[in-house]
């Protein structure tokens, strides 16, 4: 990216000789494809065609047994957050349009649904089955919506899950597809953690691949899938790179999405370059490949080790239970709070509005310096308490964190027994 | 920016010795300030504090006689387009909220007002006085709005103007401020072309400076000003860099803007670096200063020459008249279309919806290969026709373009006389 931003660096004495040949060649290719080096100019609002082609190739390699080739014209490369904004703007006209979102959820979704004036229709992930869910419950959610005069337009599925860390089985995914097809709902598949899989018995399947492998009519289900450069092994979240890919979306809806996208005039160039880099990593034979492979494996295996360690440590604390972190970057453990502690929180909450798990998190912070995000921020089953933490810190910091939580929560359990 | 993206470049043999010392020092400073080199991490949604401090210093230098120092906490550095989106989202609740926009206008504004469901309240710039305007007309626009039950919330002023190329006099600006203050309207000052001033008798004054220099109570007028890295001498429009600065905005409104901004989680890092670079250019004594000065002056003096040339050439074509391009990057000439030509366009328009100036532009394109933007896309006084063109092309291309327009329009004038 740096060479593309400042090609003059390649003209300095000795620079090119010190860099891997494939890196220099790639920078020159990207420069040529970006208006012959005019990288500061507006691009297509949906992103440079060469970037969308790199994304399409990535999808084709990932979903290798799919029968339908991804089409660059059905890809908008302007970040995943912008994608959600555009989708909500297009499909929500007012409170009679509903969006099914998983609880616990990632707050971006409720924020944008609120801004667009739509109705949030929660469906609950089931903590007792590794944050999976039952389609029967979805049918009930939809029936309730329809009774209230709300039409379900979109179903958000986050897989691997944030904050829950689950990875759905293929069976569950097929249930979701059938459900969306039967109710004429567009499936919004937030798949930004697709590289982050740790559970030994879980693999990532894209909804795109699952849909296309199903028999007619389910293979015509409408799906918009999101990916991002903010997660995975890349983790360059400040670059605002990412894309949405449209599958079985009506041409007039696609045209309107491009129109909404064009209000921004241009996708951010550096985010596009980052997305292209993520979608076409070095391959065997490239000079940069060994280093890439080493760094990639180091990052992913470290995350996997810490996912296992964090689950084990949290489950060894009395009053805390946690599903295995099968994917993504987070654990969402349940905290048992003694009734006396909850009663104290309720009494205090009359003065300031703080949920019991939010107070627990604040007191943890005061007592130990450890920051966690209270479960109430992600919504949760009534009467349960959770917090979100992450597998990102180095192992020694993580052990220090779980020790601190252990000491703090043990004291709560004793004091309010 | 490249050195900040890839600090490893500075570790290559001989690279640092070949670059200006201030450039390397600046890259190291920016790296240190951005989380000690963690440039891929999320920043504050409003932008890194050091970036907002660079912006505040820039504003203080630009408005040197202002009594109130700019506050980095009142700056949101996440691009100018995002800024407009946030402002409209905050201040428009529905059709009873009105936004005054200049006609001709930049289409971003009407697009976002429509998306937010607000009411567009046009005010007309007066072509006969170099695209200035009369506050009397504004009073009439507001009265009409109020009669319709619409509350005016925002007044958009684009100065220097797009597409009109005007630069307002200080008197006009003071009129605007008094008007906004009296009607309790927030002034949205789109000042992205502040570096692009060519008219010999016109200088750029920021609305911020004008407001703060006025007597009480006008110095408390609410104003949000926009600036961008897409224009000026920088012209890096694909980086999506820019900022809004809030003056006399109520704390609760500012808090809500930050909340809306935080939905995006993070401002784009490269756009922030570009904004910091624009706001703190090399200064005399820096090794990079002579080259910066040379390039800056070359770009700006070239634009000024072409602004004069374009006006002169267009005014020498029969049936075309054009105000001087005092600022920005565009000319917005009026085209006289013979009644017979307009009648033919009207007849054709029954089949496909194309305004007369849009058809003229299409026929110009077919006949000559020259692309201009029809005035109807920017809105204009009923019964007038315009097109927008730009002073950006090199001089020889511009002369070829005006010759082609001359030949084409002369033929129209003759054929439909």
C-alpha cells in the first residue's frame, strides 16, 4: 500500500532491490490499474473494477464447489459498515419494516435500524447449545411481527458470532436459508470473522456457498454477505476496507444500492487496496510467501490457543460459565450474580440507570483495572448477565486478566452469598 | 503517508538518507502519536486527537485575528461528506424540518436531505451579480417555509461556490450571519474550496472569522464549517479526508453528533493523515519546503490562469455568457438556446425525460466528444439553461474543448435561428 501511495519510493536508489519482487510487481500492477497511477482521483463509488475483480476471485476460490461464479458488478467495495448503512437505507421505509437481529447482537445493527426508523425484531441465540438457535423460535418472532403489522425485510446473521463466538453448523445455516426464502426475507450475512475459526469440530461455510448448493427454489434465496479487512489475520480496522456481495438480489434493488453508494462519490482508496491485498494474499512461489505464511499462521494459531485458554480459565471461576470460543474474537461468558448483589444494584439503579452487569463491570474496573463490556450493551435473555471480553491480548495479559476477574468475582460470591 | 503506512521502509538501507529530513521526522512523529505505530487500530471515531489538534492549529493560523481559539474537541475529522450526513441526520426529523440550499447547488445536499426526509428550501443565487444574493429573497424563502409549517433548521452556503465559482464579499457573509442568527438557523458553511481563489478583487474569509468579528449577539451564531483534502492544491479526493468544525453549537447537539459519528467506530486513518498533512504543510526552513512551495504555486497559478482563460473563451462564444470564475474549480455558463431548439427538445422529451440543457449536453458529447454536466442537475432559475465545466484540464485540452463548444453551439444558433 505504501508503494502505491508513493511510487517515488520505488525510484530511490536500492529500495526495489531490498523488497520482495512480487511486492514491487504487485504495487506496479495496482498503480497501472488505478488510472495509471492516479490513485488520488475519485474511483467508482462501488470501488475500482480491479478491486472488485480481486474480491470476486477470492470468493470463487473460497467457495470452490459453487456453480455460480461471483460477478464483480454485484460487489460494492466501500467497507462493511457503509454496506450495512446502505442496506438499511434501502430496505427500511419506516416502522412497518422489520429487521430480525440475533440477541446478543453487535450494536451497529440496532443503531442503523433506529436511524432508518425501522423495527428491531429480536431472535435469541441459545446459550445452552453453543449459541446456536432453533428455527421454531424464528417462526414465532416473525408471527409476532406480522401480528403487529410489521413486514420482516432483513434477517441479520453474524457468523462467526460477535459477541458470542459461535460458528453455525451447516444444518443450522440451511434452516436459516429455508426460513428466509419462505418468508421472502433478505439474508444479511455478516461474515467478517470468516478467517477466525478455532473450534475443532466447526468449519466456516459461507451462506453464499450453502445457498447455491441447496435445491431449487432455495438456491434463489436473496443474500448479501459482508467481509472486512478489520478482522481475520489482517486486523487493519482503521483502513475502513471491506465489501458486500449481492446474491440473487433484484436488478432494481442493486441499482438503488449503487445510487445510495454514489452519494459518497468515491470509495476510500486505501481501504480498497487493503481489501484487494486481503483477497489476493501471496501464494506459494512468491518471494514474500514464506514471511506471509509465517505471520498469518502465528496470528491465527495464537488466537486459537488463547480462545481455548480463555474458555478454560473462565469456566474454572465459580459463578462464571462460558461456551467455547469457536470463532471470531470474543468470549461472552454468563456471570451468576447472587440475588443480594442484584438487589443492591437495583436499589442503586434508582439513582442512576445502570444494569446489574454494567455495575459489576464498573466495579471490576475500579477494583482491578480490567475493562470488560457488560452484556446489557449487546442485549441478552431477561434475567441473565454476561460480559464480553476478547482473545486479542497476549497470553500473559490474559492470564493476569482472568486472575483479576477470579479474585473479584469470588469476593462478590462470598460477600453476597 | 507511505512512511507512516510502512515504517519498515525507513529501516531499508539508504532510504532515509534520500528523503528530506523533515519528511522522515514528521512520519516518525505521526507514528508515535498514532498509538506508537499502531496505525491499523481503530482511532477515536472523531479522529485521532493529534489530527484534530493539527486542524485546530491550521484554523487558528488562517483566522489569525479571531478572538476565540479553535477547540480540537469541537472538530470531527471523518471527511466532509460524512459530516454533511451526520448534520442532516441530527437536525432533520421529518418533512417539517427545512434546509435552505443555494440554487444552483451541489447534489450531495439534496440527496442527503431527501434520505433524511427533510424539506429542501431553495434560495437562488443571482447570476447578474456574480452569483451573489440578496438577503431579502432569503426572508421570502423562510416566510414561505413557515407558511407551509416547516421550520428552517440549516442554511447551506457553499463559498467558494460549486458549481457557480463565486466568492462572497464580506458584506454578503455578514448578511447571512445576521439572517441565520435572527431565525435561529445553523449555518452550514461548505468551505472546501477555500484555497481556490482567483478573482483579483475577492479574498476568502471563513464564516468562523466573520462571525467571531461581529458584535454581540451575532458572534454567537451557530456555524459548522467543512473542509476537505479533495480540493485546493491537494486534490486527493479518493482519500476521503476532511473535517467539520463546530462553532457555537450546543453541547447536547455536539454530543449527539459524536454519537452518530461513533456508529462508524473509526474514522479512516489515511484520510486523517492526509488532513493533517494539508493542515500543517512544510514551512520555510524545512528541507521539503522549496519543492512544496513550487508544486503548490504551480498548481494554484495554473488554476488561476485557466479560470481567466476559460471565462474569456466562453464569453467569446455567441449565445454563451459566463461570470468570472472567482474561486473553486468550475464555470457555470448560461447557454442561450433558441426557442426552436427548446421546442424540439420539449417534443423529444415527451418520449424520454431529458431537460433541454441535458439534451444539448448529450448532443455536444455525440458531436464533439466533450463532456459537460447539464445545469438541470444542479437546479437553476426556471427558463434558464446552463452547464458546468471545470478549470482542471491542461490549457491545450481546455482550448480544444472551448473550440469544440464554439463550433457546436454556433451551429445550433444558426440552425434554429
